[in-house]
C-alpha cells in the first residue's frame, strides 16, 4: 500500500490522519511526496509541531497535491534517529521521489503551504548521498545504534554512553583485524611474487 493510500485509509474528525513513521515503516518515505516533522513528544516544542501536522492534513495545499504528512517521535527508543540523520530538534524534511530536503522547522502553516504550492522546495539542496536513509553508511550507523541499545538493555552495562563506546571499540577492533588480514595477505602475495621472479642461479 502506497503512502497516499495509507494516508487516506484512515480518517480523523473527517480529515486525513497524520502517519507516524518509525523504524519499521520508514521505507514509505521513498515514494511520493511527504512533509515529515521530527521531534520528541516528551518535549514541549513537539506539541506545537504535532498540532501543525494535524492542521496541515486539512489544508487544501496538501490535500489537493496528495502530499502525505508524517511525524517521527524520537522519544521512542529507535534507530530512526540515525536513519534520518537527525542532528538537532526540531527537524523537518520535505521528501519527494526519495529525495530528502531539510527545510526550516520554524516555518508556519502558511509558509509551508506556500512552499508546497509554489514548489519552493526545489531551491533547497538535496541531502548528500551518504546521509540518505538507504546509504551503506547510514545502514552501518543504524546497526551500531541497535547493537548499543541491545547491549544496554541486556544489563551488561548500565549506561547507554558506555554501551556506545563498547560497540565502537568492538567494531574498530573487527575493522582493524580485517585490515591486518588483508595487509598480511598482500605481503604474502608480494613475497611469493618476488621469490618466483628472482633470477635463478
């Protein structure tokens, strides 16, 4: 089911509903056009952003263009923080055909509607490929985050920061070992090559 159908299948007070994006359904953002608000619902600033999101779904600028409205709750323990390359809150993305553009989170309802209607988002630079949610770098960051959370939840360490450092050291050790294995293999190949190429007595 596409995002537009997902948006329209559920009604709230006669209007389309706001879709909550998490680590399971984020691939919905790779198709069609979206306006995604990212905040932590346990923070005061998020209340206004969530209210704006519900007001936007009722606006003609968004309903006429079938622009889906979504919100991401970072108060929940999830890798979505890494997946969407969130640096600070609040954070807003305009997404179309899988292209992510960060827009000013302080824009009001009228400005957001105008941005969509007039295509002003086209002048905003697309996020670099290495920060795209599907990039290998982001996939690695999400994996490391999940590993740190699992280690923290296991009770082996009592602090998330310590868990993060443990995972970072472990991954660094694995990477270093792989580099040394490759280096040792290369040295072995060069030794054999030089040995067989040396002049015969």
